[in-house]
C-alpha cells in the first residue's frame, strides 16, 4: 500500500512540476488539462476562467476543435452573462458550471482550480472520462496552487508594461501583440474583426495654446470618453502621439461604423478640459476615423493597419471630424 501511495504521490509531484514550469495561466491550464485527460481517460477538456474585461467567463485552454459545439456553446454563454465560478470545495460531478443555462454542455467531471489565497482562477471540465481521477486531480490542484498564484503576479507585472501612462489605455507594444492574437483567433473561429484608427484633429492647438500638460490631460479625457462607448472586450490603444486605435473582435465593418460614430460624437459633443478651464472655457475637439475589417479588407496584420490608416488619412485630408471605411478596390489590388 505504501509503495502504491508513494508512486501516486510521485506522479502528482511530477505533474505539478510541469504546471510550475509554465509562467502564464493559459499555459498552466493547458498542461493541467492534458494531464487530466491522460489520468481520467477523458475525451477532451476545457479550462474556463474569468474574463475580466468582458465579464462572465471564457475558455482559456482547451483540447476541443475550434468548431466543436460544446466549445462554441461555452463561448456564447460565457460572453452573454456573468456566471460565477465555484468557490466551495466540492467538485461538481456530472454538472457543468453553466448546466442550468440553455445551450450549455454538461461535463462529466469538473475540478475547481485555486491559487494560494483560495481564490478560484479556473474551472477544469473533462468530458467523457473512463476512470475515476477526481481525487487524484484534486491533489494535483492543491499542489499547483502556488503556481496559479505566481501566474497572477506575472500577469500583474505584464499589465504595467502594456499600459500607456498618459492616456491610461493600452500602448502600441500591446497593440502589436494583441492584434496578431485576435486575428489568429478570428481566423480559427471564422469570425470577423474590425480595426478603427482615429487621429485627434486639433490637439496641436491645445499644446501650443495651453501647454503639453493640458495636451496630456486632453488625451486622458479622450481615452475616458472612448472607453465608455465601447464593449468590455473591445480594446483601446494609444498608437502614438495623438493617434489611437480600437480593436473590435467579432465585428463586421458596419458594426465598427456604428461604434466609430458613437466615439466621434462622444469626442465632439462637448468641449474638453472643462474641469480645468471652466464650464464656459473648455476646448472643442474633433477626430478623424478610418475603418478596416478582417477578412473583408485585409488578411494580414500589417495590411489591416495600412487600410485603416489610409482610410483615416483620407478623412484628415478632407473635412475631418468624419469616418471613412477602407476601399474594397484598394484591398483587392493589395
């Protein structure tokens, strides 16, 4: 009995070491899920985690194909509403985390994964296991708690490197990474993605008349107004200087056009800097917008950026304070 227990403990420790080798949570969940399928004889796994930006939850790692109905159902339900992950110690046997919601798949085995502070970071679902591995997976989950906690710290540090200090939105470095990731995801799930580029029309006037400190305050106010008009899972980036861009996952060009109009109106509807200059002495501001969509206007990141920027420049060269959509003929030539 002792030999069997020791062998089992060694297997758990070796598996935990594999989890610790990964620094970021999705990679840790990928490792944990692979081990869970191996130990349980399951057909597939999905690891669900909180989607901090969109609310609810989202698949952070999975072995299911992109078009699997179970994965698509979890993505749809997770985006649709806030669903708490389990915080109690019991495992949810034969019940999915969203089992009471229409269209959500049932899981044969569900294992809550927690960090060192006893906060639930993810819920691992294993479909169609052939062996009872629940207790063993609980041991592995307990042995991996500090690893999950370390991943949270890594994420917090990374957040500091991807933020623009002036506008308090994401910076260009993160834009370059995020757009590649989102376009790959759109290609995988056969969903559209749109990019909005916009440039402040008269920020130079603010810098010349009121100084660069007020120019920075204006950029922050622009960022705040824009973020109030986009979805939680859309992202705003400061591209550089007085240029911004918005990435809109799962959005066609006509949806992006509606978003751009809301943002344009939010910027131009009332003067900026009224708190600093007074309610009757604020600075009127406008912006020019360009839109390009994947895969309609472009299929590569660089091409998508060029199409959106070119559309924006056409507005800047004209009456400004307006919106243009990338030219399909221009895209076909590229």
